[in-house]
């Protein structure tokens, strides 16, 4: 691309000299043959210039799109690498704006833009040299004008970048509000809050429009200043040329050539100067992109990470403390051992720290102090990708992609074996409803599985983990009520999922708690009780109170028989 740009530069320098020759020959000699010769030469040079232009355009477009692709991929990978804590602190619309809007706005800092500006600068210097060659007095005026334009651009660049960055931030607010409004449309409709949400969106949109108008008016004002300078000053320079024709040996052809060089020089100056507002806009977007790219990856594999050949499944938490920040301590001196293939049920009031404790096991966070061990090895010493392939997670809010049923079940297992996928669905009691779907396992289920019921989504999530066959399972039991038939199907599927693996369950149902080998009661970020069901009831502590308030009315064996 740079070669084509460099080769095209001399053509633009030669053409005005040919025009001067043609005009002077016509004025002085009236030679038709010379006019035709030089005209043909000019047409030929123009054709060559067009060919070079097409080559430059193709190379620039290809290069530009490859750079945009690479930036998007790098940004996407970094977003995937960033911690659970980072994603919970950032709105989805905020991240989407960086990926969609800011990356698209990088034209001004592209290498091809700088290459074009560099070639324009080289051409501008060439035009200036030719201007001095033709008539140095008028060329001096052109040089002064060019310096004035560059000085003005430099003076306004800081304010333009500030206004552009503010406009980008306000647009991010619009993207976030739009994402939340669409994602929560069910709640909005159910609570008759359409007017309130529309009013809120209108306020955010008004702030964005206001910032965009301020930025655009500032750019418009600067463009009109350039138009004034570029329109009036060359006219005075040309008038000076006419005066020189009358009072000296300066020719009409020379004036034509000078004017063409002058137009070319101002075109080059405009190209370089015009890069400034585009660059300021792109720099503002680039700063926002690097806010993500420069964010440290909080949880990552260490150098020389361990990848054990086998996993027994013993999990130990040693004096674990965790805090999101200095003012929000969540867990305090947690001590817990889960034996291989043991099922532990976490029980406690809302906000007790159960979910945070469970999230330490797949290493979404690292403890503030203390250690989490797998088979005696600190999780921070294990290869993170290797470890997470051995951990299964069934969250309370099931996430499914807007893909086929088979793709959702196979997600994370890296298999396309349809028979294995069918067996996993069968084990999760999902096969019957999947085969009843319009296209069976090829049915697209919508964003977050919106075309399925809550119970169906749970069973697909269980099928996914059955297929992955992890050594360690974390399950946050859904709190939503299901009909008795669906509940029974899910319970049976969960029994198959728990079989043969170490399991930690945030339990909300008595049937799940009763199945556990150990019940751990969490309150205020501490383990306050642990033991089997009957022993905890006999203590008449927090577990007994939770049992009486939350679980007593469930269909269950009588308390006496359980004890």
C-alpha cells in the first residue's frame, strides 16, 4: 500500500507542468499538434493515476478491516479473561459500547490513515517546492497560509478530544439504558412502568444528544474557519498572479500550473489537518478501549502451573477470608473439608455468604486470605483452564445460548457426538421434551432459552454437566416453584449428576438437604453449624429455626421419623 502511495505522488507533481506547457503553447504558438500531444500525455497520466487509486483503495480497505478484526478479537478475549468481580461491576451495555461503537470509531488512528497523511504531507512538500520553483513570491503567501491552518488545528485539538470523549460516554449511557430496558421488558410490562422507563431513557438520550450537538457544532465551527481561510486566501494569491502576468514575464500557463499546485498543496494540508478531528475522536475511543485492555486479569494461571494426572476430589478451605473491598468483608475464617465424592449442602439465610463461598471453588475469586485446596494443592497453583474443565457449575439462573439444543448440551465438552448428547439428555430426563420440539436436538431455543420452560432449562443445564462429567460439582438450587412432576424429574436427574463426584450444593429444598452427607450452616460469612440433619435439629440452633420456617411444610418424612 505504501509503495502504491509513493508511486502515485510523482504523477500528481507532473500534471500541472504539462498543463502549463499546453496553455503556453496554445497562447504563444497555437500549435494544434503540441496541444494534442500534451493532452494525450495528460490523459495517460490520469489513467495511470486511476489504476494506482484503485490499488490503493483495495489495499487500504483490506488492511483496515483486518486491523478492526484483530482489535475486536483482542478486546473480546480480554473481556472473557476478566474476573467475575469485573463483570459484576460493569454494565453489559458499557462493555458492548467498547466492542461495537469504540472499535468502529478507530479510523483516525489506523496505520493506513497515518500512511495517507504521511503521503499527503510528502505531496504537500512537493507541491510547495514546485510553487517556489514557479513563483517564489506567491509561494511565500501559500506557505504562510499552510502554517496558519496547522497552528489553528493544533490549538483546538485538546478541546475537540474532550468533547468527543464526553459524547462517547453519553452514548455509552444510552446503550446501557437500552440494553437494560429491553432485557427487563417483562418486568416493565408487568409493573406498568413503560412511561417511567421511557422517561428515564429520554433523559439519558437527551444528555447524549446534547453532548453530540456540542461536539458537532465545535467541529462545524472549525470547518467554517478553514473554509473561510481556504476560500479567501487563494483568491488573493491568484489575483497577485494576474498582477504578475501584467507587470512581468510570468505566463498564463505558469498561473494555471501555480493554481493547480496551490490547490494540490491545500488539498494535502486539508488531508493532514482533517486527520486531526478524526484522530481526536479515535483517540477518545482508543482510551476507552484501553480501559478494558489494560485492566489486570485478577484470576489467572501462575507460571509453571500444575496439571495433575488425576483428581480424587478432596476440597479443603483453610482459614478463608474474602472481601470485595476493604469495606465489604463477606467471609470470615471459613474452615471446611469436603471428602472425595461427598455431597455437602450449604444452608443459611439470604446474604449469609453461601454464593460467595461456592464461587471460590470454580475460582471466580481468590480468597483475601487463607487457601482453597484440591487434593492438597492450592487452586492458585493449578492451571486455570485445566482446573475449570474439571469443575461443573449449575447456577440458580440457568444461561443458555441462542443456539440449538445439542449445541447447548455439548457446550464445554467439545464434542459433536450426537449419541453422547442424547444419552446426557436421557440421564437428565430431558430427552422426551427435546424430541417433542419442532426440530428435536436442532431446535434453536432463543436467547437464554426463552422458548423453554424453567424446568426444561434446568434439565438442559444438568444434561450439559452430565456430558462434561466434572470431578467437582457446584450447584445453586433454583428457588422457583415447579409442578410436582417436573420437580420429581429434576430431582432424579440431580441424583444422577451427583453420583460419583464431589458436590457442593446451595440447597433450598428439604429433599436436597436430606440427601447431603454433610449440612453446613452459614450466617454472617461464618460457618456456624455443621453436621447431619438429625443432629442439627437436636441442637435447636439456626438450622432448626430455618427448618421450621422454610422446610417444614414441604412434602417430607415426619420430623420424628427423620430424627
